[in-house]
C-alpha cells in the first residue's frame, strides 16, 4: 500500500531522517491540552445535567421521552463534528495548527457561555429547545477540530522517544475537562437544593466556562508556543481532504473503526453512567457524580502512564491489551455497577477506568502516526469525528433505550463488548508507529 509508505516517510525524499522536532515545552502542553479541557468540560457538564435539561427544556414530555430528547440534543451536536473536522482540518493543513486551535477555542467559549444564559421553556416556550439545539450544533462544529488538531500539534513538537507521552496530553485535556465538569456538577448538586439546581443552579457550570476559555484563548493567541511544520503546497484546486482520501483512504477507514470504542466507552462509561447509577442502582445524584469524579481522576492519572509505556513497548500491544480487557471484563464490571451497592459501583467504574486508560492513552499518538504531514489534519479530523459522531453521540441514547425500554440492564455491557471487538480488528491490522519520524 503506497499510501502507508508515504504516511511513514518512505517516499521519494532522501532516506535520512529530518531534524527532530524541538521538544514541546510547558506552554505548548498547556495550549494544546486546555482547549480540549474546555471542549469536553462543556460536553460532560451537559451529559451530567441531562435530567435537569429534560425538565427545563422538554417539560411537556413524560420522564423517558424528556430524557431521550435531552440526550437527542446531546447526540445532534455530534452530527456537526465531521463538518467541523473538515473545516478545521482544512484550516490546520492550509493555514497552520495554531490558527485552527485558536478559532475552535473561541467558538466553544462563546457557545458555552451562551448556554448558561439561555432562557428555559417556561420563559420562551418552544424557542428554548431550538436555541439549545443550535448552540449544541455550534459546539459540535467547534469540537470537530479541537482534539485532533491539538494531538497533531503536540506530537509534531515532541521528541520521538517521548511522542506517545506528549501526545497523550491531548487526551488528558479531554479527560481533565470531563473530570472538571463532573466535579463542578457534583459540587453544584452538593451545595444547593434540588429545586435551586433545577431553577438556576444548572447554569453555573456553563457560565464558569468563560474562565477556562479565556485562559485558553490567552495562551493560544499570545506569543508563539510551539513549532509547526512548514506550509506545504497542494495541487492547484485540490483540497487537502481530497488528497487525503486519495492517498490515505485505507488508513482513514482503519482510524475510524479504531475510534468507535473510544466514543462508546467514553460517553457510556463517564457520561451516561451517572444516569444509570441513579435509575438502575437507585443512588443519589450526588453520590453518582462523586463516583464518576473518582473514576475520571483514575483515567486522568493512568492515561499518560500507558502512553509512556507505549513509547517503550510499542503502541499496538498497549492498545490491543486495553481492547481485549474491555471485551473480557465489561460484563463482570457491569454486574458490579448493576448491584445497587455504591461500593461495588465504584469498583466497577474504576475497573473500566483502567481499561479505558490503557486503550485511550496511546490513541492520540497512534492516530497522528497514521498520516502524512501535508494532509494530516484533514485525514485525522474526518476519520476521528465520523467515528465519534456515529458511536459516541448515540451511545447514551442506545443505553437509555436498552435499559429503560427493553428492561435490559446489562444491555450497555453487550453493546460495549461488540464495539470493542470491531475496534480490535482495526488495532490488530494497523502498523506499529513507535520510533517512526512524522515528516
């Protein structure tokens, strides 16, 4: 496959390796990771407060339909992610990684604060859920280019021997944002009554987004904070995405399949499960958020460890090990989550945290190493966001349907096992990227 050879630097250029990229400094790490924290903070906050949104924006429905509608708006934002991937992938390939990162962070900050100021159904009627949907679509457009572009930026600024660890900070930003959303949600639910939370407290997490967003924009818009590959000429009239599909089409499909489990595991295990623990286990909203927060701390701490391990033993063994673990242990871990006991639920979710960290920790670097520099943003953004839009955006809805309508409490476990098995096929057939130059 010629495209694979090109992707790993085996083209007509001299065989000698180009000079190594300058190592990423603390400023580059912050600039690359904080945008992801902002993006995923908002997505997580919405997922954690889905039941509150159902009451405030879809009050004429019964409880099940309202919850489905709230998660439907959550899923709708994922429709825009492939579009965002195309838009920001083009910007990143044509005008630079930093330009794409700044614009996406600015768009996300504005839409997050706007949700915090949004009137509810009681104030403006049917216009409220429509405005909520439009803002979520804008956020989906923004996040479509954030994770992939930041992963590329970090990997291209890393030394080869530490590339897995450095690139993992893109994923750590996402996990950190989800953790922060969980912590703010838990604190909000703890410090105020349920009536106040429904009436106005739900706005607090979104309005606080201006602090994280402002700091991110400052870092990305001030002085230079990293190196970028030189601008590369594309064929006249041909978009980088078209070039990517022609040269790296197989790898784009493989990357999309590989990411299916990332979408399902993340949004099912660390967004939907707060609802699952309340509905199936009967745990309080406060306790379920606290358990989720502890689990996210575990993911945040373990993901760089597994990424660093992939720098030593290879990406493929670590990623495949995580996927095999999800296939083998999802059922027993969900049995713990289904037990109705808070301690067992915590153990179950911590078990998932370890497996997801093993699979997801090296993933940013794995994806970057698949593609050529000239079209890397476009190829990676589209393949990643197609998978996340298909699998991640619908995961909470599928789980709600299986548990609430089919009365199958273990349905989410079966769904996760099936998706992990499909991603494992892609992982077993991918080429090892450890030690390869990126240009």
